[in-house]
C-alpha cells in the first residue's frame, strides 16, 4: 500500500493549495483541510525516535468480509535536515503481513496518514466498486467540501491534550451513489493535535451498507507510544 504514498501526497497537497474564494465562510470551510495538509506533522519526532500505532481491522461477517486482525504500524526518524524535514523508515504490520520497510526522505507530513487514506480507498473499492482515481478524488475533495470539525480532548503521556477531530463522508452526496452497493454513507474521521508526536492520535474508517445481505468493515489506527 505504501508504494502509492509518493504519488498521493503531491496530488492531495496540490489540490489543497489552490486558492479559494475569500471571506469568512470560505475560511471556516477550509480550516479542516488546512489543519491536515498545511501542518508539519513530524516536528515533535526528533532524530533517533519514532512513533508506534496499533491497527485494528474488524468485520461483521468473516465469510463476507474476510478475517479481522490487529497489527502494528511504526515510524522511525533516522535523520533531520536543516529545514526540519525527516528521513523516515516506515514499517507496516509484522510477521506474514509485514510489507517491505519503506524509506522516505524530506517529509514533514506523516506518511501513515496517507497510507490510511489509500487503504480506505482500496477498502471502499472492494466493497462498493468504482475506479481508484475517481474514489481518491472524492476523498480529497471531501476535506474541503463539507468536513465536520470538532474540538475534542484526548489522553496521551499522562496528560489531557486539546485536539481536533475532522470527519468526512465523501460519497453521501455523490452523483454515482446509486452504484455503491449502499456504502455511500461510509464515514472517515481523524483526530489530531500539534502537541502529539506524529500529529495524529487516531484514524477511523467505517464502511456500512444500507443494503440487506452486506457486511460492515471498520479500520482503526491509534497512537500507542512515541519514544
């Protein structure tokens, strides 16, 4: 999955950087996208340290959706350049599920976030159909169309931290939703804070169909430790 990260980061970042209409309404509308795509996610992860996440894949029916599992995703910062950009090793899963370790040079964005988005697109494509470029575009646009932005508090490192939660429903008003096997109400949420190493505290993807005889699929990535 991480092989797609290099292509997806520029595409999303470019779209978010396009100038929008001025005015208070526009400023409010795009705050959620700015929090994600215009923030430096890795500033609190210095050289020689890393961030570990727990990934939980749950299903309502193994016969329909495959087996559930829990595994690890880890980021290790091996170097930092003069501009504060990170050189990273990213390890997705362990044992038989483990992907090849990926190295990235010159990042300020957390690539695990992009990997989670990419995985969500693949999951949606599996259960609902559709072409990958179209689904990626809808995910991207959802961050600037009608995202829900909330103030929340989270517990990390023995402290209560102020955070933001962004929730998107990319397909609920999609003109092609009648082709999506009832999964158009699928929902994705991201909890983040500038005071958390790696920036992201939790990510959730929930795929639930309104059609009979279909299953529910959920992915959750949560911060475990930073050291």
